[in-house]
């Protein structure tokens, strides 16, 4: 790991927050107004964060 290693859980939670802030969309807004690419990226990122966090998200 690099010098800037952050525990997976902390890094993932921060990435998810950054993602939500970056898009500024709720899932409903994404369905209505988001482009297909934005929607795909958002859902992919959510899925990967869930995978990284495992059962903590449930």
C-alpha cells in the first residue's frame, strides 16, 4: 500500500459522500433528468462501495 493508505471502510464512505455531493442528484432525479452515463456511473459506484463495505451497508 502507498504512503497515503486509508482503511477501506473510511475511504469508501468518503468516496460515496464525494460521489453524492459531486452529482448533487437523488436517485429519483437521476432517473428523471440524469443522462444514461451519469446514472450508470452513479449506480456502479454505489454498487462498488457496497461491495467494499460488505455487510456494514445492509
